[in-house]
């Protein structure tokens, strides 16, 4: 093929590192998926839905009962009045919801502000729609948003800003001050949309409150807010999520959605609709995952790696600048081959391959997995 729509895009770093982990029989702390069992109750509910015959196409926007339950959840958690009929669409995963949001609004030569290090789907999503990513680096080591630079980089062509909290890959979270800054921007620039990646909404630690765009009507009226059941219920392989947006934006979102995947697995949606009644399953999730972060951090104290702050997500970044000058990709490969532990180099989340000597580890694993990994890393 002479012309590629994504000429600079290769295989994702997660695929590369996971393949290498398999090859060298390494403990894979690279890709963000749990190695422990998901809820047996949820499995049973989905199984029952199949046996009841919920195996044909679901409604294009998602099973109505599931959307009603999600609207109720948004009301309880964020005091947000969401119309399940016109403002929620069920999607095959959070990444798909982000792609569809961007495709619904972007036109050729539009600009989208992206904060780096960035989850790896954002930039290809922008480019494939003929738009241009405008890259702003988060401030190392806390990975805070430099708002002054955001103001400076907004132009007449700026169509959207992508935010992600809790943040992948760093575990940073958005604060009330960040929300204030965002409000100032949308007040001043009336044509800017927000795409908010909140797939880790419940994986937030240290008593911090998740700053969802759903809590702020002034921001929500111009936002697509994207979520993931896979991250909330430890079933990443189910690939199911949803998007919430005001009616006019959701109308455009659904135009793209209906001619792409049309609808998602019906039996999974019926099972999830029932399971949402179990509020503890998501309300206690932050504490459960925080214990894993704390346990891993304690184990990693016996290694040469230094932890950077992580207040959410499945991930914690660790610095190795005190003991090695090698680039992060080389170290990640060496750890896999020689020590049997796979991490992801943080430079792979930057277009410029910026290297702060940092690796990202996924701690959403069984305790024994984390223990074996730390034992191996302590030999470095």
C-alpha cells in the first residue's frame, strides 16, 4: 500500500513487551491487566443472561436497563442528572469510546491538546481523523499539568483537550485546581470540547476524591466522558465500556458508533445491569487496589528503584536514574531477559521518546506475583 493513514505507527509497546515476557517466561508487570479472578457473582449473572436467551443484538445505544443503572450511579456518585436515553452509549471498551468521541468532532487540520506521557491511542486517533496533536509535557516528577503552557498553545484551530484521571501511565490525578483552570479555558474559548478518559475512576487512592467531569455541569455540556467496565470489574478481556455526553454531542457520537460496531455483547450488558446493584464492588475497589500498590511499594524498597507518586490507576512509575544511565527501553529489555520481570519504558508514552529514566510497573496482580517480581528485581 502506497499511502498509510498512520505512517509513524507500529505495534504498541504493550504488545511488544508482553510478547517478550512470554518469550523469556518473565513476570509481566508491563500490560495493565489483573492476574487474579474477577467476581464469581458477575460471571454467574452473565452466564444466566446467556441461558435466558440474551444472545441477539442489543439496542444500538446499549441495553436500556444498563443505561438506567448507570444514570442512577452518576446521580449518586457525582450528583449528575444524566438522561439514559439520550446521553449514554455502551461501547466495546473505553479506548473505543475515546476514538468515537474524537471521530465525532474532529475535522481536517483541527488541533487537539494532548498531555504527555499519554495513553498510546490518543495521538493515532487524532491523526487518523486528519487533525493535529498539540503536545504538552506534564511536569516531572509529579506529572502535573502546566496550565500556563495550555493557555499559550490554544489557537483558533483548537477543537479539543484530552484529559485522563487517574492517569495512565503515571497514576497522577486531577485536582480541584485543575478543574478551575479547565473551567477558565472553556469560559474563554467557547468552541473547545473536552474528551475525559475516566476509565480508572474507582481506582483512586489515599482518600482522594475523583474529580469527574460529570460533577461539573459547565464542563459536561461540552464533554465526552469515557469509562470502562473492564477496569472496574477486573474483566479487561470483555472489552466493554461506555460514554456519557450531552444529547447534541451524543447524537454525533452515535452516528459514528452505529456504522462501526453498532452494538456490544448483549448478555454481558444484562449481567452488568444486575451487578451494578452491588455498590460495594466499585466503592471498595480503590482500597483493594491501594493495598496492592502499598504492598508492592514495600517490596520494592528492597530494590534500587525509587517510587514516583501514584494516586490512582493500576500503575506506579519508578525511577532508576540513581543507579543506571542506560535508556529506559534498554533497561526494560534487560530486566525481561536477565531478571525475568517485564515493565514498560515511560519514553514510549512520548512522541519525542523523552527519557527521564523511569519504568512503569502494573501492580494489579496477585500478592505472590508482586512478591516474586520484587525478589527478582532486588538482585539487580
